[in-house]
């Protein structure tokens, strides 16, 4: 039995920025080594590495929560190919900066969010790769640009509905049904807990009737000059949100508080993400997980976030890296524990083991990947302000038009 040595290295990035250039000093303190013994249970890879050009070692950068699950997949790869894998823990935010500063000095493979797509392709770092047929469409779309896929999806997250089945026996077919409140015993209470700071949770009201944040662009994927949150479709969806708020159908608070209030029984419905699912499971609540109801008689797209495995285009060992990524890391058997470690849901269509996770896959079929351009962070922030204003009683159109204007102006 072979052994794979996994180095957990904390790499610190110190960046000093001036007006047009940035100087980066990357330090690599001494690594702490773990030894993980594994036995390969994977079928032989369908992609073959030429023994003549096979490297001795591949380097992989991952977030620290994935060291063990990636190490297990890498151990099987080492047994099957004879190529060692050095897995290094890295902070998500630092990783992108280090990659952009010195692509050739980076790893052969790295794991990070799909929102890096535009920056990585502009810098020529992301190597086109295949996507396994089991991956749900929304997750595949998140890492696809100009007709090419640039990473192998491992996990996804989006917004779904949690329903306390002891209180609400059947799921509402439409959001509009929630406007009058929900009968609980002898009283009528708000139906839905929707975190006031959850832009993703409010996003379906913008998209249900055809609204959008950014329009498409052939080169970058998203056009920051085409902002759709102030269009008639988005405003119509915002008016539906307003009607539910006016009817006392929605409770607010931050996401963690909303989850706590759902656990306490303050409302029978909660819109949340995979992190909410974990919290409810720990609390022992009896609940069902389902896609959110229709809005304006339409399926409302939810925002999709994906974590994926990327091959460094500057790697001297891309052939072996492709085998590791596509045959081992992205294999559903290995990707599932990675998703769990990340607090996300699996990306595979055939995943049926946990009924609470199936709605995440269903939502990803119709969802919108979070845009990958730099303006997205500002757009999300401005949308959050607009939703807060609407929930505070401000005019829907005025709130969304102001948000669009601020995005165009760059804040």
C-alpha cells in the first residue's frame, strides 16, 4: 500500500499597492506534514498519463476544510498512477491574489469559486477542461465561458425553501399565497422567514418575471453596462415582494437569526442555503426541503454559486493534472464529501441519498450562476440596500432605479 504525504502550508500574501502596479511578497512557512493512508477504490482512469512525461509530484492548493477529503481522492490517484500529490491548504481570498501575481509559480491544480472565472481566463491561467456528464446544468454553466468549460464543478449552493411539516402539511404552490399570512392554531402568523441581509434570498423576485442583474457579453460572459434590475420585469417582481411584506407574510432579521426563529417556530417556512440545512439538522427540526414556490406564476431562478477544481494553464504537467481533476476530484464519490466539508450541496444530477439535498440540484437546473465580473460585488451590495429599502416601505421602482444608478456610477 502506498502513502500520500499531504502538506498543510499556510501561505501569507503581503501586497503593497500603488496607483498602477502592485508588489507582492509571498512567504511559505515550514509545512506541517500529515500522512494519510488510503486504499484505492476507484476504477482505472479513462484518461491516461504518458509514463514518459509523467511527473513525480503534482501540487494542489485547496481551502483548509478540504485537505482531508482532497487527500483521500489524491491517495487513490497516487495508488493508480504512481504520481505523488502535495496538497496545500490555502485561504480562498489569498489564493487568487497569489495565482494572479505569479501564475507560473503556482500549483498544477487548485480549488476555488466559479466567480474567479473571468479573472482567471483574462490572465490565461484557467486551462479548458471537460465536465463530467453527471454535473447539473447550472453548475456546468457557472464555469463555462465563450463555449469552453474551464473547471470541474465539485459543489454548489443556492436558495431553497425549508418547510416545518408539522405546521404546514403541504408546500405553497406560489409565493403570492403567503401574502395573507399562515394560520397556526387560532392565529395567523407570517408564513416566511427571509433573512433581511440575504441578497440571494430576495434575488428570485427580480428574476421571476424576466429581470436580471447583468446582461450577457460574448467575451466576459456578463456586460456591466447592461443592468436589468431597474427594468419593468424586475420592478414587477419587486412589487410582488412588496405585497407580501405589506400582508405581513415575511419576517426579517439576519440569516442566523432567521434560522433560529424557524427552529423556534416563528414561521413555518424559511428560505436559506446549505448552511441553513446543516443548522436545522443539528437542531433536530422535522422539515422538508423544496424548491421555492412560483413567483408571478413562473419558476423563479435562484443565484447559483459553485466551487470547482481548476487546472493551471501554466503547469508543466497538465496531462496528469487533468486525470487528477476529472477522474478523481470530480468523481461523484469524491466530490460528495468535499461538498459536505464546504457546507454546500453536490453537483451531480443522480445524487439521491439525501432528499434534503435534491432541491438544490433541482434549483440549479433553472438557476443563474452569480456573475463573475468585478462589478458583481457592488451590484450585490446595492441590491441589498434596495431590498432593505423596499422592506422598510420605500417605493419599489425608486429603490431599484437608485441601485442601478449606483452600480453604473461604480458606487
